[in-house]
C-alpha cells in the first residue's frame, strides 16, 4: 500500500464522485464500467484498502437485507396484485445492494487516501460552484469534513460498547434486543459526554489552490464515458 494517487485532491474527489454516481444511477454497461474503475483503483493502490473497507460494508448488512426484502415483495418483478414474492425483484435488489456496497468501498477509499485537510480543500473548492458566500462554503466544507472525521471515532466507540458473549452462548430475541438497545444508550451517553468535555480546536487550512487544468480531463473523461455508455 505504498502507492498514492498523484491527482490533485479536488480532481481525486471529483473523479470518485463521478464513479460513485455512475454506480448508483447506472445500469448495464454504465454500472459495469463504474465497478471496473473502482476495481482498477483498488488493484493499483493495493487491496489492503479493501480489507480496511470491509468492516464498514459489513455493518450495512441489515440495511442490505431490508433492501432485498423490499425488492423481493414490492420490486419491479412483482405481479402488482397484493403481497407476492418475486425472484426477479430479489435479482434487482441484489444489483442495488452490490451498487451500494461499491459506493461504500469508494467512500472508504477516498477517506483512506485523502488527508482531512486535503478533503476540506477539495469540498471547499467544489462548493465554490454553488451560489454561496465564502463563509457559507467554509462552514459547509468544515461540517462535512468533521462529520467524516467522526466516523472513525463512532466506530471505535461502538466497538467498545457493543454486546459481547462467549462462543456458543444462546440468548433469546428479547434479550438480544435489550443488549443492543442498552449498548446504543451507553454509546449515546458516551458521545454526549465526550462532546461536552472536548475543548474547542482551532483548524488552520492552507490556501485552496486550483488543480492543474489538464487533470480535469480525468473526471471529464469519466463523465463522457459514462454518458456515451
């Protein structure tokens, strides 16, 4: 994992946004091309980044299950006459689940390969295209950056408070629900206490410099490719 993306952070974030959008909204060749691009990035940078993204994807498993259930009973493959299970709907749900997992992997790759300061500068630069004032753009970029920065803290907090049991131990569904609700309550109390105890921090960001003009050919080329497909 000693390789790095040599693109400007703004271009890097924009390219990943274009790829994630193609994966989320595309079908057929567009979806396949987005997945192929994401695989190529992981292949170039090292699949160690994918191992780091796997815990994040695994935590979405119940969300994925709910999508499969919804598509299975209410998806496009249903008959439209009452509640009826459809394997065609499950197939469409699997495509959506795969797309969401790929998007999560793309976001994880962006966070692992982009420093927080670079991410702030990239978001601030991209927000300059919106009809917003400089102060509003700075607040928007700061909020997004701090939110992404808190992901690791929330993950560590959850790992410290999640229910644990010995292998082979059996518990009832009611007891399991009680354990998880208690863990969530403890984590919320811990997060509130941490926020109250945390001292204000001063964040200094270097001047936002635009990327070289030729590097914009990367996200532009990706957008044209997905549009043609």
